[in-house]
C-alpha cells in the first residue's frame, strides 16, 4: 500500500524516512506530534492535490501494486452498484470509523492507467488506497459499539455491525479475541425491531444466535448489552471490530491504550500487530503505553519505534535502535526498573534506590506545583549506584535525557567502574584518563584528611584547594548529566527538618515532615538553595537542547 512516509523537523536530521511495512510506534511526551502524524497521513491520502498546511508529514511514497493485485483489492472493496451507476465506473467502499459505509466511484480505466505508469499518486491514494486504511482515535472507538440499523440483509451492509452480523467467520474471529481478553463471548442481538446490539455473554451460543426463537430470546436476555460494560471493554471491542470489519492494510490508532488496564493494552498491541502482519500491511500507533509496545514486540519482529520531541517551537525525530530496545525488554534489571517507560517522557532521573527515587520525585512534584510548563520527568531507581550507568547509557543512545543522581561516594568507583560511568555519560574517551586521575586525587584527599566523605559534610570537609578540585570535577559531571550530592548523601538534604534516621527510616520520616496538605502552614514548599536548587539544575539539563552526553 504505502512504501514509506517522510517526516520533517526543525532540528537535525531535518527529515526522516519511515518505512511502512510492519509496525511503527510513535512515542514521546505530550504535544510531541505523535497524534499529528496519524491525522496528517490520513489527510494527505484523502486530498487529491495534497494539503498545504501539514506540520510534520512531508510526503509519502506508494508501494505500487500490480494490476492483478488491484483487481483483487477492488473485488474485496466493491459494493453492490446503485441503480444507474455507470458501467465503466467501479463502486468501492469501506466502513468509516463512525461505523457507517463510505463509498466512492471512479472510472476503472483511469486507475489502471495511473497504476501502469506509476503516476498521479495522490489521485490513486484519494480514490483507491485510502479505502484500505482506517484511523481510530479516542472519539471514534466508542461510537463503533453503538446500536446500529440491521438494514436490508439481501444488500450490501451499510454499517460495521450489520457487516459482522452477516459474516459468520468474521464474527467468530472477533469472538475469539474478545474471549481471550475478557472471558466473555461476543454476540450480536437482532431482537430490537431492526436494530443490532452487541452483547457479551458468559456462555457460548449453543444454538442459532441470529434466530428470533425462544432460545435466542433467552440467550440474549441473559447476555450483557455492551453499553453496560466498562469503558475499557467498550474501547477494546470497538477497536477490534473496526479493524477486522475491513481488509485494511493500513491501521492507524491514536492512544490505543486509553481506558485499558496494562494487561489489556498489551493484549491489544499483540492482536493489532498480528493482524497487520498477517495482512502484509502496516500498523502505525501513537502511544504512551509501554505495555502496548511490548504487546506489539511479542507479536512481530518488524517493530520500529520513532521518538518525537517538540519544545520551544523546535521539533526533533529519531529512530530508537531496535536491537537496543530489545535488550531493554529482555534484560531483567532494565525490565524491572520500568526503563521502557522513559520513551514516553521528556526526561528521566535515575537514582540509587527506591528511597532516593521517592524523595527526589516528591521534590520535583513540589517544584512543578509552583512552576508552569515543567517537563514530563520519569523517576526510576536502579538496584545500586553502579547499575545506574547500565540504565542511563541505552536511554541516552535513544536520545532521551537520562540524568543520574549519586551520592558523593561515586569517588570510590575506580578502574573499570569509573570508566563505565564516563562512557555511559558519553564523556569523550580522550578525557577519561584525566578525570580518572582527578577522581583518584580527590579520594586520597578525603583519606588523608581522615574524613568520611558521606557523613562528614561532603566536599566541605576538604581543605579549600582540594574542595575546589572536587567541585571542578563535579561541575564537569553536571554538564554530562551525572549529578553528585556534594554534601555527601541523600540524608544530608533539608537539615532544618531535624534528625530522621537512615535509609528507609529517613525517607519515611522526611516525606512525613514535608507535609501532605498544601493548605497547611506545615506544608514545605520550594525555596532557594538546598535540594530545590539541586533539582532545578537537573531540570535545566533535561530541558537544554544543547546538553552534553545525549546522542
């Protein structure tokens, strides 16, 4: 159907070419352009001369079909001709996402001429290809499960439910998928005066579900009308019925995970990817769901991820390396830390432990409460200080600003461990030896002074000259997104709150003393200095388009 699409951006690379075969998942934070790609592609395929107001889609190229393939497609798409319809015109249609039949007519000679000559791609797209494509968004997925008219069963179906009602094998396919998701049987009830209603039954239909006899009446009465089901059930069933209601080779879905619990989002991704792959077509999805992405990966090896960014009127797009993505999905450490969710945020902060994560996330939350336009930041924790580097390295290669927060005892990490920190931070190799020597000298300064670098005040425990050297090294690490707690460790923040224990006891006590009611005078709000400035420095690095250390 389509060979590729070209997307345009303000930042380098200013264009990227996205192949259409297989599965493409667009990720990024809100307002990054994910949904816009799908809308503009649908628009571009629907306008013969090409729309002039596209913001992100630059162009598309057709995977030109053979005459034989076109003839087969027309046979699939062709509807019963209206009276008086010209014999030299074909009459084809699809079910619009609102559930109703959408059809068009054009001279068949023109189509074959353009196909043979491989010209006038926009005319071909508008009159032919777009009927092999469907786009679903949050507004349409619920409409697809509305009650619909039965119509004349001896004519072409005029809506999705009538089409499914007349196609026993299609109804069975939907039934299998819905049962896998909910343990309920998808059935269509024809008993309401010419209206068709979707119902979900706890038992499989044992007789003729399309009959009007006593069995059918009892069966449908005991089944649940889909409008009485949850939003998640309605959304899932709506998407599946829409996608299976036509032989679509192009499936565009915006936020498919909306209203779905994570396991259902994963199942939906798996089913949609499998359907697209079986049809030899493509699936384009805009999502915030790691579970939906994982479901797609489980169903197909042809999954590519495109990360979009947009801020300060600057846009950027890049492919996520599929090999490295698979490593994240398969590595227990990275999978357990929910690293994959980083794809859907503006930036990530990785901490040493869950105690650190809980504290720093709360600090950021309070700053964001008072400051408009803060970026979307995900806080995750590693298993220890050393494994932070294992997490930030692949994320930075994806173009995600992944910052690390570490206690000052990172200075004890010599040799290969220190080298791994510098490599993960993308510090040029030629600088590694110099920074290694500097780290070693500062560590010795603490030892010679007889000071515990974590518990005796951090850099402030050193003589002035050594303190300046330590701060100089930490300033460099800051520029590369490795933020060292110069006072020593997590427990050194907010000393005015008094003694609060250590590790988990400290975190629990601190979060309690910060207060929970913003209207209370005891609720601690951001001020100048201390951890507030530290967090704002991290946010500034995440937001800086010229930041160092990110591919």
